[in-house]
C-alpha cells in the first residue's frame, strides 16, 4: 500500500473544512520559518491554527519552536495527520 502524502491530507482537510462550514486559508509569512500551514475559520468565531502532516509525520525543529512561541501567547497549534479525526474532535 502506498504511503499517504501530505498533499492528500491537505486536500481531505480542505474538503472537510468546507463541509463543516469552515474556511481554510493557507498561512504564508515571508521571513518567518515554522508558521502553521493553515488558518481554519469555523462558524461561531472559532479559529484553529493547523499544521498538516502525512500520517505519523512530526513538526520540524523550526516549526516546533514557532508553535511554542504561539502556545506561550495562548494560541494552540493543532498538528493534524488525520483530518477526519480532527473534524470529529472539534465538532463534538
């Protein structure tokens, strides 16, 4: 069985975001390493910072450092390798 690639995870994530009434935007921050891949805006004013990974993938050191900076300011970064499980969790 072929390994699932990160872009497959991203396509599934974006599809589920739309199905759940959300808006998934790519986050690009020139000059800053490690920002999460996506800003997910969900109904009810909920915002999620999301890093997408292939199944079993882990953040790089630069990403982990940035995520820690965000966490210390009160912003949780979700590392998602299973979009179905993620949306089940935030919908429940």
